[in-house]
C-alpha cells in the first residue's frame, strides 16, 4: 500500500472531533471532552512518532503504555494526582482497574458521571488506542478505508455508553461527507503514485487492446456494472434497514446500553410509601421526623412520587415506562444543570422514617451525606430526575445530609389559568373503580380549560369530610374497594391518602397527567429552620402545565371538617344473607357482516406490473438477513435429533437437557449448581404453572401425582444413577414427555415470544460454559 503524507494526521484529528464531542454529555463539566480529546491527541502523536521514526511493534507498544499511565492522571483522574499533573499510586491503580471496570461502571451510574472518580478512564482509553490505530493504519500502512473504522468505533462507544439524548442528523451527514471526500482523495493519490490510468466503458478497453498503452496499470470502469451493483446494494440495504426502522419506531429518542444491559433499580419491588402514611400522622404525629435548615417559604419536602395505580396501591412505573427512565444510581451530583427557580442549600437531618426514601425539596442538584454511615448512604443513592425523588438502599430511617437544590416559585391561579397540559403518558391504571370517570365528567362538565377541570375536581373533593382514625368511618389504604365506597357515600370521608388517590385517578380518566406525592411541609408555609412532625406529613397531587412545570394541588378537606358522631347508636341487627339466583344466560353476540376497505373504483390487483428488479433486490436482502436465523434453527434441530438418537440412557438425559434448554432460551435463569430435582420444581413453577410452586425436599412417592417436568427429571436421574440400564421404551417415554412439555409451553406463549425463544442462543452459551467448567474440574 502507498503511504500517505504526515499531514494526514491533521485530517484524522479533524475527523476525530465529533467523536470527542460525543463523549461529553454523559460526563458534563468538560470531563468527557478533556479525557477523550487528550486521548486522541496523545494517540495521534504516538502514531506520528512511530511513523516518522519507523518504530517497531515493541517500541510502539512500550511508548503507548507509558503514555497511557502518565497521561491518565491529568486527563481522567486529576483528583488523584499531585497538582493535577503528577500521578500517584492511586492514579496508577485506578488506571489499571478502571481500564476494565469503567465499561461497566459508566452504565450503572446516573449522569453526570463527572461526579465519580474513575469512569473518565473510558474516553481516555478509547481515544488513545483508537487514535493510535487510526494513525498507524491510515498514514503508515496506507489503508485509509480500514483506518476509518477506529474513528467510527470511538463514536459508537460514545453513543452506546452515553445518555440516549436525541441528536440532530446533520453532524452525522457532514462527517460521512468528509470521510467520503477523504477516501476519494486517498484513492486518487494511490492511482497517481502507481501511474494508473482509468478508462470508462467497454469501447475504451477495446481501444486499449489494439493500441499502445502509456501506463503500466490501467483500470477499466464498466458503467453498466457499476449501476447494477449500486442498485443491488441499495435494494439489499433497504431490505435490511426498513424493517429495522419500522420496528424501532420514531427516532425522537436514542436507546443505549444503559437501557438494555443494566436496568435501573426496580422500585416496584419496594412497598408503596403510602403504606406508612397512617403511621406518620397517628403513631408519630408529635415526633420530630425531619429537621431542615434553609428551607424557603412555601417549599415542601418530598419523600416519594407515585404515578400508576393497580387497583390496590399507587406505585411507581417500571423503568421502561417511566418518562424519566426510573431511578438510576447517582453520585453526589444528581443532574447536569440546575432547574429554573431560586437556588437553596438545605441542611437536613431525619430520624424515624420508614422505608428507603430520602426527603428532598424542589429540583435537587446534589446530595452529600455526612456522619458515620455517609459512605454507605452515598454508595446506595438512587435518583429519579422526572419525579425529583431520591432513595438510598442503605437508608435505615436516620441520616444527615446537605441538599443543593432549586425551588420553583409558588404560582397564583392567574398565572396557570389558560395553560394546557400534555397528554397523559406512562403505565395505564388497572382495576380503577367504575364511578371514577363518571364523577370526574360530572364535576368538570362546565369547565373550559384544563386548569378549570383540575380545580373543579380539587374543589369537589375538598367538600368532603376529613377523618384519619383507623376505623370503619375512614379505613386506611386506597384500594379500589375503599375508593368505591367513598364514591357511594352521601358525603366522602377520608384523609390525604384517599383524596389524593381519587383526584389522580379522576385526572387520569380525563387524559390529564397527574402524580401522587407524599411528603411534609409546615402548616403555615414557614421557611428557615423548621422541625417537621408526623402531623406535618401530607399527600398531594401534582399536575404539569406547559412552560411552568408541575404544580401542586391539595384535594384533602380541612381537618376540622369531621363527620358527626352519634350517641347511643344501637348495634344494628345483622340480616340473614339470601343466596341470589345466578344471572340468566346471555344471548350470543351477533357479529357484523364482513366488509372490505377496498374501494370499487380501484383496478384489480393482478393488473399491476410486478417490479422484478425490486423483488430480486429485496429477496437478496431478505436472504442475507434470514441466513443467520436459518443457521440457528438448523443447529437446534440437529441438536435435538442427535440427543434423541443417542443410546437409551443418554437419550433419557438428553430429553431433560432439551427441556432445560427450552427454559433457558425462554429467559429463565437455571443455575448450574441446582440438582435436577431442584431445577424441575423451579421450572414447573415458572414455565408450566405448578400451583404449589414449591420445592419438596424428597421425591414424591409413586402414588402421588408429580408435574410432568418433575417426572422427566426423575427419569433422567434414574437413567444416570439407577441400578438398571435404560431401555429404548424408557427413552421413548422420556422424549414423549419432553415433546408434551414443549407443546404446553407453546400453547401458553405468544407467537412473538416463541419465535424469539426459538432463535435465542442462550442455551448454546450456557452449554458451552458448562463444558468449559467440566473440563476445568477434570483438569
């Protein structure tokens, strides 16, 4: 290959600029730009020196490693260095460990990652080595096409390990145009250096054969072949890309590795915060639970935010449905930029709280714990930017910390009236009481704007009665039966928990987004240094309005609006229950006649000419796409036949292995250290719906009816460890059971999941891992 001039390194540096910029959003504060830019610069300098001085591989490797360790401190770990330049032992240690761990850590941390020590090694590492590879391949080896791959790879790493924020397409198009121009120039230089002439068309090639050539190398370009090749390439690319684009959906957001590889904390496994509300307002009503210094006037301390209802409790949406991506692991810095409002620094001390929720206020920017368990609390901190709520998995009810936040000003009704709300999004509610929607429509019938509808519901609920005693008058909880009973009463009776849940569900029925917030605030809205007791805990509703954000609403009646008590209320005599007759059978539903949407004036379908060229191109692309899938399917078919055709004992064991592979491909984690008995009961509970779901300590007796998968595991154990040899009939029985299990699983699974399971490679990877472990054990 022809070498390129040394100034080609300047072109490579320009092509690396967008890739450096991609590394910044996930870090913030310029950390990503510094680490990636320094890595690219050092990598290109090393490649330039290796090219100019003709270093061998050993010398280039030694200089690269020295540059990596010496530059890691100033570029990626400045807080571990002396004067932000001289590396320390901690710098060198982190440079070694984070070279492998930063790939994982950056996916588990909540942006901005600049508040952590270590993840910046990733852009420094990739910038250094990708720039070195690009420089050596392009300038020294002259392989300009291959040398572009490290540049693109650095951009892919920055996107995949980034935040997923949408980006404009024009920088990508501009970069691709620059790369094509660079390739064209490099190709022309290579042809000139070889003395190569280019002839276009078949006639020019004939003239070359009959005449004398002045060039030693001649390239003949056939235009027809180029056109056909280009059309076929476009057809294959279209067949490959269009289905992916259709399945992916709109490109208004980017799906990155942090959304796939490491899911955020599953808060749905935690009990709802509302479960402890009655404890705060009754059991700890005079106890000081939160002390705050620096709280602005009318500010509220929030514990948790709930946005979805399942018929029993209000809870948090899962990470995939949450507008903000759910709770993510956070450092001291919670968000890259402050929100709109007045900045405030709060000194918070809490004691006696339930659960893992860490009280905050406004839009927190940073949380810094202090005290004996500060490190554990900081390490377990998670934050949801959409709800502005925080939790710590190490929180045990007591903590001291500082919150840097921004408090939005309190808005008057005149400032909100006339503003619209976005459409409701997120997880839909389930098992909502039937009267919710009717009540909401009735009280908002005369409302003209979204604000009027929200205010009408708030006003209607405030006309109810307040009672927080745990008795028949006002039972705790907000399950559907409890809320239905409130709607059926002449006058509603409840506390913050029930009224907030009712208002949020009513707003959801009107397609108005709303969330339930539990927290605490002073009764008079005072600021400064305040002490909040259980009496100060409340539940309210927040609704988003355009240009102003989330606005709180308090649907709970005043606490002096209590129900009247009756004296000498005799105990009612229960009436005997009468068994009601069953409902009469309903007539079968009459289906409408089948109709077609095809207009009568359209020509018949067979009159349209068939685009054979497009069909051939798309078919070729489909074959390219389906080839790997067909290979996977054939491998599984051959594996099943090989197991079934084995000797009887191995065939019985193979039927069990086939069943385990079916479960593994379906996404079930079958630990290799489980016995067949333990694994069979686990699979019976997870895949085949065993009602017991338990794992007996012994095999069932012969007279007891065991699930089919458990019986199959027992047959496999008997084949491997029993005193008698297995017969062909036993193998046939085992495989019949395995086939029945497969059919039952197919009947219980949707088509898309069956296809995904059939094309999964999980079982191959698991079996390969088990074989590797077995070889190590024998060695």
